[in-house]
C-alpha cells in the first residue's frame, strides 16, 4: 500500500548534488545525520529496527563520506543545505556530534518542514561557557587540530578528547576512521560555528537533546543547549559519545519523541 508520506516524499536516491541516501522502511520520514569519522550506515545500524514502526529512515552519507560525492573537507554549512533538501515536505531530524550541528542548521533553515529535532551530544562548542569541563574539552580538540600526527594516533587522541575509550571500539571501526581523518581536519571546524539558537527556540516542533552520561562537559553542554532552545534533556547513562550504538535505550527515546507529533 502507498502511504500518504510516500506520495508526498517518494523514495530517496542520490540527489543531483551527489548525496547518497539509503532508505530503510516506509512511512513518516526521518533523516539521520552522522557525525565525523563514520558513514551513515556504520553509525545508525542499531536504529534500523525503527523502520518497522512506520518510519522511513533516510540514512545519509554527508559530503566526502561513504558513497556521496567527494569533498576536500567536511562543511556543516554545505551539509545543512543538503539535509534541508532531503527533508522533503517534512521529516524528523536526528543528528549526532558534527551531524548534530548540521541538523540544527537544517532545522533553522526549514522550521516548517521539521517534525521534530533530536540532537545526540551535538558539536555545540559556543555554549556552556560557564562549565570548565566543557571548555577544556573544546580546548583540547582545538589543540589537537593542528598537531601533525599519524592518522591512527590522531584518531585515538581525538576519541579520548571527546570522552570515548578507543579500546571499546571494534578494530574495523577504527580502520574505517583512518581514511577520513584528513576530511575531518581539513573541514570547517565545529568550534567556529555560530549556533542558530534564536531560530531553534522559535521553532514550533518538539526538541530533544541527549547526552551519554560519560563526560561532565557533554552533560553540561547538553543541559545548557536544551534550556536555551526549549528542549527536553535526556541522559542514556554510560552510553558514551556514540549514544546511537546502545540501540534499544535510544530507540525507545526516539519513538516516544516522534510519537508526540500528530501524523
């Protein structure tokens, strides 16, 4: 059966701009925006069961990643334009880390097409200036940006800087990250971004900010961001920065969040 959402938003394929999208399921559109050093499919695999709950998950490879067109460096401004286009006539937005920054900018561009916004420890460096642990984390990443290190060492130091434990990552995930280091480092740095806080606050759609209960800086930033934009703040304790890898705990939060929106 063809649903109303399918009529309004036909299945997505690589767009004219060369952005690759894999679609899981049919129903209400959801755009999933991955972070740095990972592709869409590798980052959102644990959310695939949500496709069985009446949602069409649009799993994007941002510019330079996976099967999308190449790029010298990742760019949250260019990515936000791509994501805003992929929202079609309306979609739920979910973004992680650098992808959370992209999702914020896309929602600010198209509030009328934003059904809901979920941010998983987004790269919102410009807030929580009262919190020393968050400011130290941002300072550590800034310092790392200019260090000339082998790719593997750079990735490991970056993961530790954002509160992750490299030893908990499968070897294949670390191997996937290595070729992406220069795309990340040569891109538009997240710590230079101007956040569209006023536009997000004005947006008439549900907002959720999720932290992983692993780093006081991320918790403080997520709390501050949620307060500023009128969002609910949830914590998936012990999830780490890669909150989506927990699967069911995050999926339950997402479903509850999406179901507050009238179809």
